[in-house]
C-alpha cells in the first residue's frame, strides 16, 4: 500500500479527529471496533489468534442477522409500495 492509498483509506474510513481502531497487522484505521474485527478475520485469517477468530465469528454472526433483518424490511417496503401503486392505479382508472 502506498502512502497515497493509505491517506485516501484513512480519510474514507475515519472522520478527522475521531478515535480509531487500528488493525494490528496492517495498521489500517477503522471507526468502529466491529469493523476492525471483521477486517482482521477476512483479510488476515492466517495471522489471527484464537480470541480474534472467536471475535470474528461473533461479529460475522451479528452482521449476518442485521443484514437479514434489513433484507426483510426492504422486501416488505417494496411489497407495500407495489400494492400501494396497484391500489392507486385501480382507483384512478
């Protein structure tokens, strides 16, 4: 990683003046500890300790649950929007 890339990544991941959670292997900063934990498990799996692997699995499980809930809400919203347009169209025509 070049110095320019590191600066761009730092600017994108953490707002200026905010505390960071740095990766112990590559030094990349993260705004939240959960993001760092997921990064370590995905990008440095061979270097992880047993505690880091356990933390990664827990963070991954929680992230998966959050994504599943988001998907359900998104599908529900689209279904409501579709039937709302369908009902409006049937009243107008």
